[in-house]
């Protein structure tokens, strides 16, 4: 029993570490990020960024390791949404760039902003690419 609880703690810690890395990546790109610590809700991070008179919102679920991507995206697709909100699944694997899956692809951003703020593969150092 003791080993099971230790394994659970290790997995949770790794998940939290991935969330904190994602948060840092977003903050380095100018996003205000709120982490839903201990939440059992659908998202781990909510990121906000002002663009003109609009506030862009990214609702992000962070996963580490092997994940059934299709099942996670189906869960996200059932949530309410708008064109200014991006529902995202960020997949973390050590020593690799972030693998970002977005449900909404038509965000009101110009190409220059999209290439930096919404890169499909933001790196953990905060640079896009």
C-alpha cells in the first residue's frame, strides 16, 4: 500500500512540474497565467493576453507521458467555447519541445502574432519554434 501512495505522489509531482514548465513558457511570451492548483476541473492553466480591445484566453490541459490524445480532445470539445478562447492540450515529454494540440484553429490573430504567441511547438525555454 505504501508503494502505491509513493508512486501516486511521484506521478503528481511530475505532473505539477510539467504544469509549471508550461506556465513559465507562456509567461515568457507575455501571457498572464493562472494555475488551477489541485483542481479537478477540465484545465490546469488559464492564460490571458490583451490584444487591442480583445482579451485572448487559452484554456490548457497539461499532460505528461503517454496520453490518448483523441480521448482528451473529445472531452475538451464538449465544453462551451467562443472564438476568443483556445482549448489546448499540451503534451510534455522530457528533452522534447511541447506538442500543442488546439481545438480552435481560427483565432483572431495576425500571422506575425500567430508565429510567436501561438506556435504549434513552443519550446520549454520560452522561445517559439
